């Protein structure tokens, strides 16, 4: 405790005065964003307003400059919301996501675009792709891999026949809770609803705490949360958003077996994203079915010292024993080193498609 007495009134006056400054500065920033919109429209009537590379640079800079005491992620989240509101002034952004409302994918969409984006729930991953392809939504957010359960094949397969590009990634820590409604008899829970992936991620905890309860898989965690509102003997496993949306009580928090449980989501759209300074590239490659094909494919990456961050194999839908490879690596297609590798891979592959170069997820 400090020796000098704290004068509460004086401190509040100081906070009021600081708020005045913050208010004025945020308004000035919003005006600058409106001017940016005018410049963009003058340059190109069909200009895209959302600029993922610039947003990543703004957030990274804030995190670097942050003097504390707020931690850098918290500070970046505040700026995320300011930028989201500024972008909405330029042009409201519509983001389709794998719904229903209250899913982790919606949480990821809001984490990436901020609360001023309009989020549109879709019933399936291909619907998110279609909505963005048709221009009904500007961007889409789909899950692609989970640290415990692995890849989401449906998302990868959707890229094969689509012209959609990847504009960004979001990584979300996934915390599951056991939820009940106000009418649930907590000592009589005999059925638990959740998404199959969430059951898999909480398997040990469930075996230890609810070995006898029936586990009923449903299409999403949000669906599970909704279902238990009418069943007095049921509980659901879902996240914070679903708990809030359906007004449910958490009777056990963070029940995932692995504390580092996280899911990576992709932001999809119709634009190519310029260099941000810390980028990733995703490609899909079909190799001819011959010995050493995988080695031939990977060798240029090794030689040019490019870091692979993910390699997935999927059966090709065009031939019985052919495979396609989904590869993520560090770097942007406009960097000479990456361009050289892509050129070499192109020569060795039966088919190569660059799904996008995009900023490494900041938040
Ligand atoms: O710099 C731009 O291009 C802007 O439109 C401004 C701004 C911002 O508020 O900083 C807003 C939206 C874009 O996605 C990126 C940045």
C-alpha cells in the first residue's frame, strides 16, 4: 500500500480528461479512415475496403509499442474493435461462418473482424464457400484444423473445385464447459449433448466425471446448448458464446483434456492479399503417381529453406489411387524465394493451385 492518500476525485477527473483525449483521437482516426475510403474509391470504383495485410501491420505495431500495464493482446483487442468500427464506416463487411449462432467459428469470425462486422450463420462449410463465391458475403470463416483432433477434411476438399482464396487465419483457444439450464436437475444428468469433436476433446474428463451418461452427438455445440433448454436431465458441452446466447450455467469450466486445445480457422474471400511482413502461403498440389513424388515435391522447399507449417494428404477425386497434397509454408508468393519455389513445384507437379498468401494470425 502506498503512503500517500489516494484522492479518488482527482483520479476520476484525470480519467475524465484522458477519456476526452481518447474520444477526440478515436474520432479523428475514424475521419482519417473515411478519407482512406474516398481515396480508394477515387482510385478504383470497385475498390476493396478491407485490407488484411494493413490490419495485421497495425495490430503488430500496437503490440510492439504497448508500454503496459495492459497486456499486448488486450491492447490489440481494443484496437481490433476501433479498426472494425472504422472499416464499418468505410463499408460494412458481411462475414459468412459455419453456424449456427454461438459456435466457435462465430467466435473466430468476431475475433478476426471485430464486433462491427455483420456475421451470417450458414448450415454447412460448402454453404460458406458458395455464399462468398456468389458475393452474398464479402468473406467467410471456416475451421480447418484442431490441435487435438486434426484436420477438417471437408474444408480442404471445398478448396479443390473453388476459385475462393485464403485471406487470413485465426487461431482460437478452445475452452469447453459443461452447461446446464435453470431447469436442469444437476444431480440427475443422464445425457450430454455436444459436437463429436468436442466429445473427443473432453473424453478423459467425461470418463472420469460422467462415465454413465449417454453422449449424444449433434451438429454443433450451439445446437447442443439449445437442446438442453427443454430437458431437465440433460447437459451440453459448449463454449462461452453458446453459454451466453442460451443463458446457461457452467457447472464445470475448461473441461478439455488438453489445456492447449486450439482450432485454426481460415478467412476466405475473393481477393489476393499483399505482403504484410509476416505471411503464410497455402497451396494444393497434385503429383503424378510415381515413386519419389513426395520427395520431388518437398525437395525445393528444403533447398530454399522454406518452413513448412502443415502437410496434409487427401485422395484426389479425379483418379482412384491419386492424391493431392495441401501444403502451408512461411512466406508470401511475392517474395522472390517463395516465387522461385512455386515455379519449381509447378514444373514437377501435375497441377498446382495457390490458395492464397496471407498474414500469420496476429490475435
Ligand atoms: O488503411 C486502410 O486501408 C484503411 O482502410 C484503414 C483501416 C484502419 O482503420 O486502420 C480500416 C480498414 C482496413 O481493413 C485497414 C485499415
